């Protein structure tokens, strides 16, 4: 049995070391030095070479080293019988929640305005409502969204979540299905996007949907750049309908130096670092999942290719 690390864009880091620390018998290979392709049974991937995963006749499972699988699913050569497992990891979730909480508080407390006043040497102690009077909406009420919502509820925010199907979470009002999306947006003074990127959700934050938000709302996108129609968000910011935006993800990454987001006074750009994969945290889960498969136990977090996540 051999495992393969395969990525065109993510350095291998110390995943090998973390795995071998826990299982010294592991036959670990790094693409493109695969050795005999028939040896490969498990693949750890992030943005692998298109078509490459079809070369391994004994491949049993593909572990995606991130939460989003939209790029991987574009490779139609991946055998249909090989399950794809998306990464659900404590550190990945915790770091995303840290990012969301930080920027929700930043928007809630009008930190952009405070910093602008500092640059202008302007003393303006404007009033701000308490958290329980601020309505926050989490667009994508899954594993990441649920954890972020839980922490925001503890702070005191008025929370709602939107997902395809109804969810039950203490302190969070559940909206679900496309017919309930307008009502969810209409009450979201701070909108956090944590959706998977699928054919249905691409461009979901367009002029029509942004107009459904309350005037003066803020937008935080830590999901995928493809959720936002850039020209529509810029227009909404320039009109004042959207007060601020924090964006961690973009259609093109790195964000081009001439992109209007860089210089826009109401936009905060972060370099797709809301949450990263930490090898020491991921390694035990990968080994446990491989053990489950070898023992005939069902795998968790298997991607539904039809749904796209």
C-alpha cells in the first residue's frame, strides 16, 4: 500500500513528517515521483494535475486537502467509483471561525470608519448598537458556518443561517431553500458567505441579491471568489447600499495589482488566508480515515458529486 501527495500549487510542507511520526510504516510518495502506479491506494490532493488521478488502477479514495472541491470535480477523468473526501478538520474550522468573528466584530464596531478618522485626525465617538441588536446572516450553514454561528451567538449577535435544507442550532434562525433566500438576505446587516462553490451558487452575490440586503449592510466572503460578481459589488459599495466588504477569496488569485478592490476605501482584502490546512492537525484524521476504509467502516465527509460538495 502506498499513499500519494499530489498538488501543482500547494507545497508539501510537513505532512509526510506528521504522518510518518504516527505511522512509520507508511509508503509515502510525492507527485510526480509516484513509483509504480499500481501501488497507489490513497491520494492526498490539492489542485492535482488534471487527468493524473485516473492513472492509478488500485486507487481506493481521494482526500482533498481543503474544504472546497469545485476544482477537483472539474476533472471528469476521476473514476466514478473512487470516493472523494473533503477535509473537515478542527484547526481548519477553528481558524475560519476566528476570521469570521474578527471581521464581524470589525464591521459591527465600524473599525473602517475609526481607522479613516484616525488618518484624518478626526475625533468622532459615534454610537454603535450592542451585539444583540445587530443581525448577522451566515450564508452556508454547514460545518464551518455552524461553528462560526455558535461563537457569534455566544457574543450576543442576532444570528440566522441559510442552507439548502433546514438546520437546527441553538440561537440561530434557520432559513432554507431558494424561496427563503430573499427573506434571509433582507434581515442580514452583516452577511458572511461560507457556501461551497457549485453551479447553483456561482455568482449568488450579484446586483439582485446584494440589493436584497438592508441599506448599509456589510459583506464578508471567505468562501470562493466565484460567489461574488465583482462589478456588482463595486457598484453597490459606490452607491452606499453596501457599506463595507471584507474579501478573502477572488476570481483570480493572487488578486491582480490593478484590481479596484485594492484601492477601494470600503474594501478589506486578505490573501486567501482565512483558514489554512495545518499538517499536524490533519494527519491524525487522514490516518483514521484510511483505517476506517481498510476495516470496512464507512467514510465520513464523502463528496456528493451531483451536489458539488
